[in-house]
């Protein structure tokens, strides 16, 4: 059997935690910060854990991660 390939876009954007959850960057931080509240900007720093239903799709893109 040949090896499965990772999706190149997925390996750049997502990583897996030790328990197998998918870590991703926070959404909504690219532009338009003037209209966002300071609380929202603070809470969107760093990374977050993806919801389990979306994580199932991403794990198919990263077969060996």
C-alpha cells in the first residue's frame, strides 16, 4: 500500500494536541479591528480548540498527524 499524503493547506493551518484535539488560529482577526470590541480582540489572541464536528474533517486531511 502506498503512503497517504497530507493536505498541504491543512498541515500549515492546524496542529493536533497530545489528546488528539485540533488546534487552530482564532478566526476574525484579519481586518476590521476598529469595529470589534477590545474584549473581543483580547479573547481572540493565540489559538483555540476546534469543535469536534469540524475536527473530524481536518483529521481526514492529516492521516498521520
